[in-house]
């Protein structure tokens, strides 16, 4: 803190030009009265890297304490203006650098993860071109300006990051979930592998019987489990081939009209996709709603357009979502590009057994040790941004999220080598320990690899054929229920009889009156 004196250079027209040449940045574009050291802004940027919740207001108060100054209410606003200009300068330098290197506008997207996307000459193709996961999270909400004090300052700035899908594009898919009567593209596709993997009971469909009610109403939903999947419990007729655990435990494929959010929030969270190494590929905002199907549809379209064919994608309710995807305008593209889906390992164990046999990574060839839970690890870090972004302007919210994910990608890139090494070592250890055990069991049971594949397919076929319990089992269950009810009824009857017998005694000897008798 304190006055500084700088000399203007002859070819300088603006005060900020002189300030920048001396390592400072003015808090206003014209005739700045207050300037901040560029090194200080970079220090704050790196502090935000390790502590995303560290706000400019906290930083301004810390500076006042360091310099033994009383709190200056305007300092946070001045720091914010200078920090915006600082980040814009860095983005401009980055764009010019990319242009000088002759890198197109989508170069960063196509090269965001070298282990996933870099192809060498004569590299043998894998079963899947790369592995990714997508999911929604409701921590990064934005409070509507209507519920804030003061007047809203007009700010038409927008982010230039290619990660984001704008709401207008997302809304192109808002009616796709209602296409229940349209024939699924899987029924006409000539892709035997896909039809084998994806031909599941209609109970997994995520379509809704509700009307196209907008999600802007203020009917509240519980906030605690907003990022938990919804399953459609209204389509009871379609549950014949589906064990009810999928329906009971997941909510994300529920009726679209129920997925509303408090009117308090203009933005309810984010929906994103990440590669297996943790790099954030694409993001969109969830506008005044829960996890509607239009968000994963928009994400899938961007992934297929950008990264092409043979993508293996994990999603908490992929078993339900694939039906909506197949009925949507993306259905033909999905079949042509051979998009494959799985349910992440942790979430997958909450689905019923028949669902797991088709969708769990354990039973999916070509995914190795991948658990498809990288979204949860990403959200674990991005949740720290919530205290900074919830009351920010839309532009500053996006800027904070962009900065966080840019740092996140750099950290993941630095950790990729160790990540691959540890996975490789784990795979070798598993092979070394499990191969002898498998050989011993195979010799003991007189089975081979073909038998195990046959057993798996037989279990799938068996569970698919179980429309209801066998008649003998159902009769036994009904009989057991009747016996249980009979026993309970007898106990209640005996208890009532004992109390009635005691009533005469209490009237005669204890002087029970009308009040005690009625009780």
C-alpha cells in the first residue's frame, strides 16, 4: 500500500500501458487511481489453484492485515476488476500463441489428454478408442439475481472456453425424452454386437408419461440427493422383466416434469464428461432443473462429434439412458459410431443383477481395471468452488469454473504417468496372483474359458426370461405370509381377551370408572 511514481514512455497513450510496463495493472481501464502488482494477481491465481474456495474478498482482507490497514470495502471490487483484466490478458496471449503454432480452435479439445487421444503410427486399434464417464452435480449452483440485494449490473461478457455447451443448444434435446412411441433404432440396426449388449427390457426406458411441463416452476425437491439418479417408477407395466432395485435406488430417470429446482437457483449445477485420466472434456449448466435427459444427450452429441467412434462411456443410469438415446435424433449416429455404455462400478452394484450382467464394467470386455467413477473424483474437488460461485455473476461463475478445470487438467496431466504406471503394476500383480488360482479351480472343476463365457450368457438369458417367480415359489411365499399374519392376529386376539378378563376385576376391586374403562 502506498503511492508509487512511474514515468511515461513517449509511445504510450494510456495510463495502464505505463503501469503494465512497470509490472502493475490498474483497477479501472481509464485514469486508474489504484493499481495492483501483476505478480500479486498471479500469486492469488495460484492460491486459488490449491484452495478454490479462497475468494477475492478474503484475499483483500488478508492484504489489509498484512499492511496493518483498516478494512477497505472497495478493495475487493478493485481486485476483481484487475483480476478480470489479468485473466483476459493471459487468455489473449494464449490465443496468439496457439495461432502462432498453427493450432485450430478445436486443437486443445482434440489433444486435451495425450494418453487417451494421441495416436502413434501403426498403433494397433483397441476395442474402444477411449474411455470416458459423465454425470451431473448440484454443488455449483447460481442464486437467481431476484433473491439478491441491490441492483443487477448488466454484464454481457461470455466465456470463450470450448468446454461449454450453451443452454440454447442443450434445449434442442428437451423433448427427446417424450418419444416413447417412436421405434428404437436398436430394433432396426444391423449391429449384432450392439444389439446384444443393449437389447434390454423396456423397464429400463427413461421416458416419461408426463406432459412437457417446463422446469421453471418453483416446486421444491429435496436438495440432499439431487445428484442421485432418478428411475422412472411410473411405468409399472414395463417392470415385468426388471428387478425393482433399479427402480427403488435410482431417481435420475424419473418423470421429467418432477425434476424441478427451487426458484431460488437460476442454475442448479453442472453436467460434465471426463476421460479416464480425469481431464474435463465438456460441460453444460443445468438450468432450473434436476438432471434432465437433455443434458446427457447434449454431452453425448459433443463427444461423438469431437472424438468419433468406438467410445466407451460410463453413466450412473446408462441402462435407462440408452433407451432415450436410441429413440432420440442421435440414435442413428450412436449406432454408426458404435458408442458403448457401461454403469460405473460403485453405482452399478446398486442396480439389479440382470442390469449388472449387461452394464457393469466387470462384465465388459476391453475396459480393464477402469471403474468409470472419475466424475465423482472430479466433483470432490470442484465442490470447493461452491462458496465462491453461488453468489457470483454468471460470467464470473463460468470464469471461476474454467480456471479451476484448467488447473485440474494440468494436475491430471502431471499425474498421468504415475497413474498409468500404478495401473500397469496393479494389472501385473492381478495376473500374477489370479492366474494360478484360476488354473487350480479350472483343473478342479474341469472347466475352461469357454465355459465361463457360457455361464455368464446363461445367467443373462435366465434372468431375462424370469417374468415372474415360479408358481411353486410364489405359493410358498404366499403361504408363509398367511402363516405370519395368522400368528400376529392370534397374538393380538389373545392379548385383547386377557385385557377383557382383567376389566371386571379392575371395576370391582380397583374402582375403575367410565374414563378408565374406555381407555
